[in-house]
C-alpha cells in the first residue's frame, strides 16, 4: 500500500506527494477522515486526486493512502432495486449510519453482506468453464433472475459446486485452473472506467420497441443503440423517461440521475419507486437500479456516477439481458468534468470545457451495444443508452450538445413550444432524427409489415410539406392554397393529432404495439391517398375533409389490442364508402 501526504487542497481536487507507487485510477483514502477519492493524474510522485466527498477542513501534511485497486463496482445479487450514490454506496445504508446529512468517510459495502440468496447451480463437478460461463442462478427479485458468471480471467474445471442459500461473500464454487484452485463467490468486482469485455459486437438492426409511436415509427432507437434527448423544463422529459423505463423492451433499467438541484434528485427518488411495471403490475424497481447523486455530494461524484451506472448495466447485458440505461443529465456530468479540469489547470477548450470532452463522451456512449457475451454459449445481450442533455437556455449550439450529437445516432428533440401547445410527446418531428433507420428497414419490413418504411416515409414527407405550406399560408392565407395542398394540410394535421399525439396517461393510448402503429399509419395514409385520387377525379374537397370516418381514424388510438383487426376492417370499409359518397354532386 502506498502512502503519501497532502500537498494542496483545491475544492474537490487534492494533490498528494510521496505517491510514487500509486497508479492512475487507484482508489485512495484522504486524511484521517478517510475521504474517498480517485487518482486522476500522476506526475512523478505527485498524484492528483478527485475526492468524492466534501474536502473542507483538509490541509497539507495529512496522510493519503492508496488502496492499490482501481475504482470498481461490486457486481452480484442485491444490485436490483438498489439506490446508490455516484460511487455505489447504498443510500439507505449511509443514511442509517449518518442520517440525512452525509457524514464523511463512511465505509459501507455496495452489496449487502447480511442478505442470503438462493443459489441454484447450473454446472456440475468436472464441467469445464471459462470467463462468462454461467455457473448458477439467483432469483434476485420477482422480475429478475441474476446469472452468476465466471469472473474475468478464470478458466478451468469445476472442482466443487454448492447449492443452497449464501451471502455474496460465501464460496459457491471452486474451479481448478492452471494457476491453482480459485474460489468463486456470487460477487465480482469490475473497474468502472473500463468497459466489460464481450466476444463480439453485432450491428444494431433490431429496434428497442418502446410503444411510443413517434419514437418507434419515426425515430427508432436500436437495441444496443444510443440516443440523446434534450430536456428543457416542462417539455415532458420526465414523462418520456418514465414511459421508456416502463415500456421499452428492456429487462433491466439503470437510471443515473445527475441532478443540478437537490430537489430534482428528490423527485426521482420519490417518483421512481412509485412506478409500476405495466406488464407485471410489480413495482418497476424490481427490475431497476438507481444511481442518484445527492445534492450534498460534491460535483466530482457526478463524474464517477455515469461509469458506475454503465458498468452495472454491462454486467446485466453480459447475462444476456436487454438493458436500458438513462443518464440524466450528461450536461451536469460535463460540468463536473469542466470543474475538475479547471482545478487541474488544464488548457480550457470551448466554454471552459476540457479539450477531451468529446472523447470522454464518446468513450461513455461506446459502451452501448448489442453484443455476444464471453463464455462458451455466448449470450446475446443489449445495452441501449439514452442520455439527456440540458443545455443552458435550451440552446443546443453549446459544446456538450454538439459533442453529444456527433456521437449519438438518435436525437429526440423535445420542444418546449410543442409542450406549450399541448402536443405530447413534445418531440419535434422536423428536428429529430434516427440514423438507425437504414439498418433497421429490413427488420421492420420483415417483422411488422412490408410497407412499413414506405408508410413511414409518406407520413414524414407530408409533415415536411406541411411545414413549407405553413410558410405560404402565413404570407398569403389559406385560401390561396390549391385544393390538393389544402388536402395535404388536412392529412398532415391528422398525422400530428391522430398519430403523433399520444397520451401517456390514457390506459390504452400509453402503449401502442407495432402492429397497431402500422394500422394507424395505413389509415392516415390511406385517407390521404384515396382522397387525393378522388379529388383528381372531381370529388368535392369540402366533402372529403369533412368525412365522418376521419373521427374514427382519430379514435383508432383508443382501440384495444384484442379488437384491432375487426375495428381496422370496419374503418377501412367506412373510408371506401365515404370516399365514394364524396363524388355525389352537392345539392343546389
Ligand atoms: P419536464 O420533466 O420536462 O419538466 P414533465 O415530464 O414533468 O416535464 O411534463 C410536464 C407535463 O406535461 C406533465 O405533467 C404532463 O401534464 C404533460 N405531459 C408530458 N408528456 C405527456 C404525454 N405524453 N401525455 C400527456 N401529457 C404529457
């Protein structure tokens, strides 16, 4: 163990000397109070330490001790339903020790040591195992079965395997390796700043279905993909995140909250545990891990929190699960990075952010992916990452937004002005994009309907044309539009109101299957196509746009899944009949 002494304290940054034997990213204990820190820079025998606790009162000469291990997380049963701080200390345990006001230097294990878990072995004595192989399972919560995997670097023959209830420190298996016997517990550790290894990364070609129409149909995220969402206040960001946590095809949700103000985090801590998993009726926490940077922790802890969160997420990905990670907000994380960079007296880049802002962000997002795990069987798991950005004043030309947009492949542009008009979800269809569309075309056309992409494109074109027509209307008025353009405006309005508007609080509308999204797409498109033809053939525009069937199309979002086919057929037939009626000459 290498020890040194404090030379200088600058807020969350402590410079220690006499640290020649320490390594980058080692965990250190600072001063007699044993504050937790991490070495983020080494110069000769001087270590720059990012301290994750309040450093007031610390001074030169106090001892610094390196633990000679990198900042790591504990992975094993007990993760799910936990609420951790940025360095994986369970909030309930630290509060038990120190009350609501965090005491400094509190040492608590991340995984509870007293809990016992039922371990069901899946291998037997004599079996050959290697890194990533599953040796047993633990039913961690009603919703999650944790797979206990052979830790990194171990390969050999099972010499002993147990069955029964154990704590995370009890030995459940012994592996005979080339380097001797290795005792395995249900817990393993992993350094947070290193991505967990996998066998291979697959092209993201399958969507992470969310049941949210504007996302799935227009701007889908791939399973294992990366998306960014800006979060102007009141734009419905919280509602979107809750909808994704509840409905996205993810077995596990990891939510990292880097809130600015203390109460933002309190909201998350109050709200998340209240959410219900709609598919099972169980609390959503039964498949969730929460990382919350409480306001009484210094900003430096935010910097660590996204690594803590993503490492936990990778661990579940390795089990073969679909994991959705949400980081809110990466702007707050970047501000922590900027503050540390300033303290380190590094050359500042744009707006004071360090020059490596972009590469750090990229390193984080790169840990997303659809992968084949290590191990003989190689499970397919996916880690999808959704990062919220909160640019000051909502101006996305600032460095964090710009750096993020260069990396992510999906952007859901939440727009305060749409929210103001009560258009929810307030995702701006003209500013948002998904670069996964090409990769996923085959999946959608093959798995949902062969005209999926074509239908999507038709709707998108109409929405774009609407925006152009609106400009004209502003200048010369609606009456100046040709009948066919008027019809376009009507069809686009129907796309917005009947398709894009989705009420998260409506029992049926809150989730739309892809099959239903396709039917809705067909109906709004068919209205436009058939009305356009009819118009050319001399039908009355007025009659076409006031067809009562349009009401029915608008209400299709409330049709329950079991009635889709019959209702679709009925609406489609009514549409044909009413189009035909639009040809009848008006009386008088
Ligand atoms: P933010 O977190 O961006 O400040 P919220 O997510 O709390 O905003 O949303 C603000 C309000 O907007 C909500 O209380 C709700 O009334 C409304 N809202 C947002 N999204 C939807 C939605 N999809 N359906 C219905 N109402 C919504």
